[in-house]
C-alpha cells in the first residue's frame, strides 16, 4: 500500500508541476519573440540596465507568493530593489503573459 501512495503522490506532483513548465516555456517564447521590451534591459546571464534573470531567480528562490509580487512589480514599475535606475511600468502587458514571463525568469 505504501508503494501505491508514493506513486500516486509522485504522479500528482508531476500533474501539478506540468503547467508551471508550460507557462515558463511560454515566458521564454515571449522573451525570445521580443513582443515586449524585456530584452532591452535584461539578459539571462549578465546585468544590462536591469539585473540578470539568473540573479533575480537566485534572489527570490523559494519565496512564497513571489510570482504574484513580481508580476505586480513589473506591471507597476519602480526602483530600489536593484539600484536607482527605475523599471518602466508595463500596465498594458496581459497578466497571463506577465505570469508566464515571471515563471520563466524564476526558472533561470
């Protein structure tokens, strides 16, 4: 019976995790498409105007609720978390796209 419960738990974890990978992949596709201006100030491995995405992922790794927090920050813009240079607000980017982009950034 224990083996069955472990298999069921592992299967459930994969089913729950699968949409996260799909959304992160969608975020990478959005970044690569240059549909939005993210690439102007951010790269994955190096700081440009804003922080490198790998640094963002490291800073916020494992923090509960961080996806929603970062989506709100990207939408509103602002400064102070990574220096004095402000990030412009992005109020016209759909929330679904922001969530995908943030999931991808956090996966780096």
